[in-house]
C-alpha cells in the first residue's frame, strides 16, 4: 500500500475541524482530498478569511451562515458579498453598522 493510498483511507476518519487552519490551507495533499463542505460554519469562515479562493470549492447552500457570522469575512473581503444571499430583514443595529462599514470599504 502506498502512502498516498493509506492517506486516502485514513482521511475520512479525521475530524477536519481539529486540524489547524494553516495545515488545511498549506498542505497540498490535504487540500487535494478534503471535503470542503465538511467543516463547521466558524471553521469555514476562518478558512475563507485566510484564503478566499476556498469559497469556490464549497457548496454555499450547505452552510447556513447568518449575518453575524458573515461580517468578519466581508470586512476582510468585501468583494465576496455577491456570493451570499443576505437577509437584511433580521439585521440588528450592530450588524447594520458593520454592513455600512463593509459597503463603504467596498465603494472606496
């Protein structure tokens, strides 16, 4: 059995949420085989903040991000706003302030 085959067999047993963000994003072998839809919301947000190209590897319909969770991503990467369906009807005052900051940064 090759090391690659063994790696593929063992990976499904690893809780990917326990791997460091840097390991997930820098290890080419992990990046090749990982199921990017298997992460918790908070882990996925951190990963997208560190490497926004990850957003093209995930099915956004599998994640139910709320506005509060999306604000950190949008503060770092306001250009990703079009990827998300934002529900402004349930926005609170603090989220509204953050969204105004994001929009202001996006326009500048």
